C-alpha cells in the first residue's frame, strides 16, 4: 500500500471509533495485531498489551465501561513507509470517580498488507491513573 492508503486506513479506523462503530475499527486490524495501551492494569482496567482483533474488541468494551470521552480528536497524521503517527487531544471522564483528565496523545500504527499490525499509544499515564484513583 502507498503511504496515502495507509493514512486513509487509519483515518477510517478513527472515523469508525468516533461513531461508536467498534466493528468498523476491528476490520482494519490484522489477525496478528499487537495493541498496546500504557499504564497499570491494576488501576486502569483497559491498559496493557492485547493480541488479535478479539482481544482489541475486549479493550474497547473495557474502555467504554470505565470512562466516557468528552473530547477525542485526532489532529495531525504523519506517515512514512509502513508507519502512521497520529497526534491528538483527549478529555475523558472516569465512571467510578467522576473525575476528568485531559492530555495530548500520540498513536503509532504499523501497517502491513492493508491492515494495522501494531498500535502503541503514548500519553500522560500519570494523569489518567490519578483520575482513576480519586
């Protein structure tokens, strides 16, 4: 795939997520996808590493049960060869505490054969953990 096609694939995944269409996100993933969200799984139930679309689907279920997006906005898409990096902002409200946290994030995708094979998120995990603890 071309760099532009890789960007379009990632944009499709974000568009599906923004509509609550998790199946639409999952169809962009390779069967062997490696999905990583940083943080302590003892504090943040959806953190950690997952493999395959089924486990990534479980991530989205845990995320939806734990917190609600008040703002989730991808802003910049930067691509080179098989990598797409997305920079954005987010504000989430944690269901168990009612506390919100807000930060900027970076998502790094690796694309192979028209599917996402790797996803890693980078953001302020301390702010997120604090919102879950209060």
